[in-house]
């Protein structure tokens, strides 16, 4: 740890901390720890510690607040061990060393300058800007620009083109199959910069287009890996088969919808009745011709007003006002009368339409009943015709029954002999065919099993390939990161200290490994000895037991010996248990001693007198604050 402390002291001196030559981390007090951590944090991120003072404040509450703020900053930066304000106010050597090592790892690398431009600062600015863009909430482009940052691509809308998605020229087979497509691409298709509504939407629209193409290809590959490979077809045939299935399903659904909606559709009922759709429209138009349009009604109304105005004589101004009022009332009355008449006509037409619809439905139901009756009668007619033909043939044969019976017998004998001959010939032909069929079926089953096994192997190999590719990519990324870190690492005199430390740790590990191997060998030997002793004890016990039982049949002393032997055995079992428990207790004692040493290392550095003094200061500060609050309350009252 002395070399690690030396490296930490060198870095602290480089950061500007005033440290004496013979001073070590063990001698650091809370003031020095505060200054060193503050120097680290100012180099890592100065904005978080702008409000902190260079030294610890004298007030105890302010000290606690400052140390708790620094502890929270260190935790937010990724420190995983336990950390609070008391670790900084009452420093422990081990905890402070861990904090210094952690903060040393967070220090920025040496900045590489090229052409007078600071690349590290530029990268930091880009990262800060992108983090701010990601944290912002999405705002539509038509909102006022005062509420959004201009040029922020996180607020750009996707697919804001005039015709939907982006249209990008395709290549390959599609140009040859579809005629005129190449001419459309070269003459009429707009470039990408003109397809979007705004210039800011070009980049996100292109990203979304590429993402949709990638997602579609990935879905196609997943479908082929899950379903297409097991189908036994190549990709082109599988796509054609899928397209045919989709088209057949669409056709079936359209036919089913037409069949289901044919009975309840008014258009089909009109077609069945012989009237066309245009005739029905003309009927409705004819009914509405006598009503007249709105323009004709307005024209007639204005003509009436003009005639009334021509007939009226000009009298005094009061009479003119009265006539104007009367004409306005007349207008309203006429409009109301026209509306009522039109409403009555509409009601009549709707009632007539409802009646016609009812009649059409009744007619359709009658038609369906008649069709069903016709079908039943046709089926009965076919059955009766068959019965009539059979009966006619039987009646024609009744005149010469004996001759017909002989002819039928001879025909039956001929047919039976023919059937026997055909069956014998069929057996001759059937045997090789069945054997061939069975052999082919066995081959097919074997091939199917082989194909399934091969497909399973292929799937496993693909999974392994994907895993290996991901591992290779991760290792390449890790190698690249390590290479970049190695290039940016400082090539100074500290390298020798690091290498010396590594070699010493390796030597210590080797020594510990040798000691561990020795301990393991000792434990194995002890275990073997324990096993042999237990085996011999069990064997001797069984032999003695058998001898005693054999002697107990003849001698009474042997019976007493059996009882005493059983008592001895119980005591030995208890002794074994006590030995095991003592071993467990010793192990627990060793673990507790190690924990006590670890806790004592942490607590040794705590100065109890200093803690007591800080408590007294806090109590005195609390008393002064209480007095101030009381005086303020009295002055207000």
C-alpha cells in the first residue's frame, strides 16, 4: 500500500494540493481530506462544486452539509461502497484510499490537440448537447418556436411528406418487370429534399425509412428460420406459396361477405325484382320535381316582393316602416309553411319507402320458401324415378321367371370366376408394388428424420454463430477501448511503480497459492485418516457386538458386558458430536476474530474525543439558535 499511497500523493501534488514531503495518507485530517477531494472533483466536473468553499467551514452544521454534498457527488459518479459525511469528517485510512483511487480513475486523460482544436472539449460539448436533446420532451413542429430549441432534431416529426412515406428508386428485377417505372424515376419522381414538408424532417424521415426496411428484412428472416426452413421449400417458392394463401383467404372472405350480406341488401332485392338502381333514383327525383329547388323558391319569393312593392303607394315614413315589418312577418310565415309542406312530403316518402321495404322482405321470404319447397320436391322426384325404374325392370322379368333365374345364376358364376382370376392376377401385381411402396416409405421416413436432425443442427449452428459473432464483436470493442486507453495513458515514470506493484502482487498470490495447496493436502490427509479410523471403529464394534451376542447365550456375564458396551457406544457418539461442535465453534471464533479486526481497523482511526467535542459544539449551536428564535418570537409579539 505504500507504493499506492505514493502514486496518490504524486497525483495530489499535480492537482495543486500542498503536501509535505514526509507526510502520508495516514496523517491526513478532515481538512486535508476535504481539500484533496475538492481538487479531484474540480478537475473531473467543476460545475458541481462551484458553490463549495476551499476549506471546511467552522460551523458544524455547515461542515456536515458540505461533506454530505461531496459524498452525494461521489456516489452519483459511480462509487459503489458505503459513503456518508462521517467518512469525510472522521476519515479512515482504508476508506480514504479507496475514494482517492476511485477519483483518480475518473480523472480525464491527456488532451490530444490537432491543428489548434481541442478534440476532448469538442467531444464533451457534443455529448452535453446530445444529452440535453434526449432529456427534452417531444414538441410538434407546428408549436411556437419559443418553446423549443431551434435545430433540435429530437422535435422533428417523422413521415411528414406530402404523399405519405418516402419514395426512393428501387433497383434490380422490379425495373424490368414493371414497365414505365424507370421513366417515372428519372423524369417525375421528386428528390428527397423536396418530398418532405420541412428541411429539418429529411434526416429523421430517411432514418425511419431505413429502419422500416431493416425491420421488414429481419421479420422475413425470422419467419424463414421459424417456418420456412421446416417447410422444405426454397425461399422463392415459400414466398409464392404464402402470396397464394393470402390471396385465397382474401377471396374467400370477400365471397363470404357477399353471401352473408346478399339477403339483407336492398340493391340485391331490387335486382331480383327486376328494377334497376337508376330507375329507383329517377323515381325519387320525379317525386321531388314538383317541390322545386331552393333557388327557384328564392326567385319566386323575390318576384312576389317586387310586385308587392310596385303595387304599394308611397305614403308617410311611418306607414313605410309598418309595411316593411308586415312583409318580414309574411316572409317568415311563408318559409314556415314551405318547411312544413316539405316535411310532410318527406314523411310521406319515408313511409312509402318503409312499406316498399317490408313488401320486398315479405316477397324475399316467400321466394326462399318456394325455392326450398322446389328443392325438396326435386329430391322426392329423383327417388321416385329410381323406384319406378327398378319396379319396371322387375315386372318385365316376371313373365319368364325360371329362364331369367338361370341366366342370373350363370352370370353370377361367370362374374365370380372372373373375380377370382382377377384377384389372383392382382395379387401377383400387388406384391411387388406394396414392397416397393414400403421401401420408399421407409426411405422417406428416414430422409425426413435425417432432414429434421440436420435442420436442428443447422438451427443450433446458427445460434452458436450468432453468439460467437456477438462475442467477437464485444471482444473487438473491448480490444479497441483498451487500445485507446493504452494510447492515451501517460508514458511517464509512474509505469515502473505500477509494474513493480503488479509483480509484487503476483508473487504474493503465488505464495498464497502454495500455502493454500499445502492446507488442502493436509485437510485431505486428515480426512483420509478420519475415514480409515471410523471404518476400523465400525468394524471392531460389529465384531465385538457379534462375539458378545454369541457368548450371551451361554454366559450371564456376557449379557452385562453387552449392556456396558452399549453405554460405552452412546458415550463415544456423544463425544464425537462434541468434537464436531468444538470444531465448528473454533471456526466461528476465527471468523468473528477476523471481523473484529476489520471493524477495529475502521474504528481505530476514529477519534472519540473529537466526536465528543463535535457533539458539544452542535449542542451549543443549537442552544444559541433556540435563544435567537425566542427573541425573534418575543419581538414579533
